[in-house]
């Protein structure tokens, strides 16, 4: 599913477009952040519109949450970087900005009433009776560290885009419906062969790796690093009595459950409750250390230089660090079983890695690219000799029927058939995930028309027209409203 989303990202632009409303509907959960530091301010300019970092963070969080759900909670920042989520987030904001430029030029406006009505219609801000709750809304803004004007400006932009696209939509024409219905009833018998990574061998040497690195140096950057002075406040030596622990447990029993969600007994949770109580009782001591450190009366425990989000500190502490600037001191936060008071001594911006520093990552990317190129070359040779090769002959397949083509799984088969039936080629090569399908149409026939699929045909034609129009519109806007990026790493 992840690879499908990446390959079909352009078709997801509108389905995931209303990021704000989707984000709220998910229950206010913020997964992942991406920060360039508070000095960055505007990170890019598209046409006449400046892009703020807060916009990037909102969209990035929404994309991160979606991927994390699909990966069953196993997504982390390292994997997010590998998947290029920050580039996906910026790409969506960039498209949005181009459309907003176009809307401004066309004179499309959104009234305050439209914003208010949309805001009140967001289910996440409603009480059980369906009425808008100002308290829930303000709680959300506070939790997400957003100002109402920032959130409502984003909402206004999304309404503007929706209005703009609606004005330009057209329904399916009778001829288009008839043409598509005919295409749906075409059945093909195929001669095909599936080629994968097991069919190829990649050989690499130092010279090839260096040549690859030379052409893509800007993609191999060191992480942003932070030089930090840290005052640690231990909690293990804080004295607590059994009576205090029992009282603390009774007051917070709902926090102590097993993997199935069943509440633990005191004896089962005593060790963790003791640890939690020590942390709570140590907070005042940590705050005193913070004040003394801030006034220069206390020296740091250690000074370290770490890449952003290093696991030496907790995610909550890093979240605060990434929002601060050089010289700032972060109030005590728990990291492990200790409180950490952190002063940002220096922020070291990313620089291009040397070949040796980047070698492991270069090998990964080179291997992926080499596999892709080698697979394509093998596919081209196979296409010329398909009749003589050990190819498979299929039954008659159609676009509307769920045909599984061995050795493809159901999702890969569907992707292949969608591409096959939108191609005018009698034979060719179709890429599916990390595989390539080489095919030739041996025979073709028309199936009987299914009158029950009229609505489906109309909806499908409307979707295809919409996607085609949107893709062409964006191509036009790319030329009309150029993008100026202020920070590295936002675009592939």
C-alpha cells in the first residue's frame, strides 16, 4: 500500500487535500513534526504566496499519521525520511499555493460566513448533540499550539481551492460514457511474462558509486545537529514510602493496565507506580536546577552534540528543542528516568556529506536505481523474444473483473490491468511496484454490456476527466507560478 501511494501520489492530491478537516476528524492526534528552526519563518514562495513553516508542519503531521496508521504504528522519523514524507508534504502545499494564485487572479473569494459554516461543520469540534463547541475548538488549538487565525486562514484556503475546482468541473458526456462502457467490455487474452529483482544481478564498484554520488551530492546531507548543555536531575534517589506509592496508585489506577487494557492490581503495578511517583516528586528539584542554570549559578552536567531526534533525549524534549533557537533554555523534561534541562549552545546546519560519509546511503540509492535500469533493459530484450520465451498465456481478462495474473497478487494484477486497458499498445512493458510485466495481446473480443453498471461508468468517466483536467491544470500553473525554495531538502 505504501508503494502504491508513492507511485500514485499525483492522484491523491485532491483525495487527501482537505488536510485540516481530515486532521481534526482523526481525533487531534499529531504524528510527527518537521522543523527548520524558528528563524526559518517562510520556507518558500510560490508565485506571490509565501509558504510558512507552520503550514508544512500541519500537512506533514497529517501525512505522517496516515502512513503510521497503514504501518500499524511502526513508522518513525527515520522511515518517514526514507519515504520522502517531507517532500510529499511540501509538494501538496506547493500545488495548493499554485491554485490559490490562480484563484486570486480569477477573483474567487471566500466569505467569513463560509469559513464559519465550514468550521462549525467539522465533527471533531462538535458535541454529541452535533452542535459546535467553542471549548473543544480552543482546546484543539491550544494542544496543537496554533492560533485561531492561522487555522482559519488554512481553512479559508482549502474552501477557496474547492470552489475554484468546482467551477471548472464538467460532467461526463453521453459519447464519453459510451466509449468508456465499450472499453470496459473489451476482453484480452494475453501472452505475458513477469520479471522481478530475482531475475537480475547488480554489480557495483567504487568508481560507479562515486560517479553516482557526484551527480546527486545535494541529496546526501548531514543531519541538522545541536550542541547542547544539559543539566540532569536524577529521580531514582528520591525517597518515597510504600504508603505514598499506594495512595499515588489509587489516584492514578486508570493509567496502569496490561496489554489487553485490563487494569492492574497494586502489586502488579507497584514498581512502575514507584518510579512514576519518584519522577513526580523530583519535578520541583528539577525546576530549581533550571532556575539556577538559567541565572548562571549552576554548571551543566555535560555538553553534547547530537543530530536532531537522537534517542538520547525523549521525543517530547526534542519537540521543544526543535522549536527553539540558539541560546534558549528548555524547561525540565523527562528523558528516561531523569529530568533534562537543556540549553541550545549552537545549531549546526546540514552540509553536503563527503563520499565516505555518504557511502552506505549511496550504495542503497545506487542499487535501487541500478535495479530499475537493469530490469527495464531485460524487459526490452524479453519483449523482442516474448514468443520464444517461457511466457504465460492468460484467460480473457477485463478491466471490470478481478482477474489475478500469476505470479502477481490481487493488487498488482489490478494495477496492471488498469494500465493495460488505458494503453493503446498491442504489446509493451508495464511497471508494477518492483516488478515489470512484458505483454502481448494475442486475442481480443467484446463481452455483453452490463446495464447495471451505468452509474459506475458515469462516476468513473467523471473521475478520469477530473484527474486529467487537474493534471493539465497543474502543468499550466507550474509555468505560470514558479516556486522559489529557501531551504534544502523540500524537493526531490
